[in-house]
């Protein structure tokens, strides 16, 4: 049986091809994909300076945000027709940009009965990574002023979580006006254009001291270089965005040391036992504690993956979260 699947041919070149469906092994299940979404890290895989990893040779990569129905399973815990969130790890044989995913059950989260649309349930993957990051390196933000660099899907979920954790003021920056336009929906009090405007907004709202807590959710050199100068003395920073380069990124170490900053980085949510943060994210969406609908802006068929990736990369036509419907 054949299926459509993405294939990264080279840097800046991703296409949709016809390939064979990979029959599941004894410890795998076959999932028929219903929806998938492009993550900012997928953009970095295709378009950044980072070298291509061996896993992108697998069909459907670099996609790792998916939702679909069990098509074939020999495992008693998974039955044909069940709806699951698919979060393939590096060792999986397929990614989510494919009609069928051959996947190990540890990377699946069952979806309970709900009337929430599938494309909104799909957002639990990205949401779960931010919940994991905040749980992994907890910081008390009650009554504090916080900053989120980047208002892509990860950035807005960080903003929502920080506001709901008691942050008094949430400042957020992005290059995209379309992303900033929806940021207030997710708890942002001060949306501002990335760059010098962001620095000035932080100084204006903190009497020149800087924010108590900063989350870097972009991964580009400009944001990384600017971030240290936005945090107050004794403040905290969390670095989440996948870097777009392996080169050194200069920053003011004098300011970092003299202001006694505490900096943490987080990645690899899939190492969490039982995918608890993803389950928490899914539960919040199912119970309608968070409305993720404004985040989704563009839907493409998989055959148009080059166009979809271009929208996700350049924010063309006010793109925010770009999805595939199968």
C-alpha cells in the first residue's frame, strides 16, 4: 500500500512523495493521520544553518505534531478506530507528515470523547512541551512581570500558562503583527514588536530594571543575544527555542554575571515518563479551559507541503499555526 509522505531532499527543499506504508512490527501500531501541524523546529530543520540529521531520511519527517486513528494494532491497549495524539520520537520510523504513521505506543496519547475539533486537539502537542518546560524548571511568577520572546504556538502557550500561574504583567514580542494580534487572547498584557521596541517596552514597564522572568521561545540569534539584557538583577530565564545555528552567539557576560542571573534550558519533552505534560495539555483543551482556535490560521493538503512550509517560515498571508488536513 502506498501513501503520501514528506521528504527533505536537502536544505531548503521539502517535497511530498509517494512511498510504501511501513507495516507495523509487533511492538508498533499503524495510525491513519487526520491532521498534522508545522512546528517552529520543523522550519529550523528545513531552513536553518543546522546540518540535516539522519532521521530526516524517514518518511513524514520532520513532522512530530499529529492526531489520527488507530488503523492496525496487535497490542491490547490500542484498538482500531481509537483517536490518538501522535508525538513521534527520534527513533520512530515515520513522522507525522504522512498519510500513515508507524509508531511505538509510548509516543501515543489517547483522546477522550469530546466535541472539540481535531485540529484544536492537535495543539496539545506543542502546548504539552511548554507545560513540561515550566514544570521541569519551576519558578514562582505570582505578582511578577514576565517576558516571552516569540508568539508562535509555543510562545502563546507560555504566555497563557504564566498568566494563569499568577503573573501580574506578561510582555510578549514577535516580528509578526498577526501573531501579536492574537496574543492578548492568550494572556499577554503588552504585545510589542520584536527588537528595540521590545527592549523599550520592558524598561518602561519595569522602571528600567528588567523583567523578573523571561522565556525565550524563538531560537534565533537576535532574540538570544537580546534576552540577557531584558532580565532584572537576580531574575530568571528559560531557554526553549531550538537554536537556528551551531555558531557561538555573543552576549554580555558582564551583565549576566553582575546581575546574578539564573538561566536554564529545556528540551526533549519525550523523556518524561507517561507523557504527563501532553496529557495535561490535552485535558485543558478537552475541558475547554483554553481556547486554541485563534492560533490556527492556515490549512493545506499534504501535497502542498512546500507552500505550507513557506507560509510557516515567512509568515506569509499573516500565517500563525499552519496545519495539514488529511
